[in-house]
C-alpha cells in the first residue's frame, strides 16, 4: 500500500521515495519517442517539478539540519558537493525551460540531467544518508513532518501559480479576439 501524503514520515524515507519517483520518470524517458514532442515535454516538465520541490526541501530543511549536527570534515565535504550538484542540475533545468521540446538539444540536456541526478542520488543514498542516520541528536521524524508541511505549501503555491497562468492565458486570448484597435494604439509610438 502506498503511504498517504499526509502521513508524518521520516525525512530520509521521504527523500528516498522522491528519488524513486524521479528515477521512474527517467526510465520512461528512455522509452519515449523523441519525435513525440508533447509527451517528451510533459515528462520533462513533470521530472523538473519533482526535482524542484525535492531540491527545495533538501536545501531549505534537510541539508541545514544535517549541517548543524555534523562535526567531521568528510560529511561536510559531502554536503558541499551536494550543493554544487544541485547548482549544476538547476542550470540544466533553466536551459531546458528555455528550449522547445522539438529542439535537437532538448533530449541531450535532459539526458545529461538524468545522469547528474542519478550520480547525486547514489551519493546521497550510499554516503550521506547512512551518516545522517547515525546522528543521535537529529530528530528525523520531526524533520520529516516539517518537510511534509513545506511540501504541501509548495504544492498549493504551484496550484495557485497554475491558476494564475491559466487566467492570464484566458485574458490574453480574449484581448486578442477583441479588436485590433487597441493593439494599433499600443503599437503606434507618439510620432509627431
Ligand atoms: Fe540532493
Ligand atoms: Fe535527494
């Protein structure tokens, strides 16, 4: 049985579930026809949305909580590397958001993104998380609850943004279909 999203969970379990979800999307990407631009864009957008929420939870809550508890240099190195890896992934996401799904580089950028993320996930799951589990003073269940709350907030923000976008698109459509006079006025600079 899948866990319900409202259930309080241990932070590491939650992050590991996120990793699995995103990697499932990566698997689907391998099978998708590159010419099927709609499906491609849809899948890439979903993966990006998953990754952005996940990164935010780690950057805002998980990593700082871990950083506050660790004392050895090696663990600190891992966290610093994680920050750099997140940065690289963010750059690839920004690039993908600029490109059309039909662009020949679109799949290339996404493929490299999947490789970076897979590498990063491996490091977290094999190196970082086992160390974090050993931190006596870190309450992973409380952290999991905090992360869940933040996730719900982000979800409602995203839904509100989407509604705004839809409204804006609808307004733009009705403005277009109004008449072209207004357009004319806007375009005509004061030429005297
Ligand atoms: Fe991460
Ligand atoms: Fe992660």
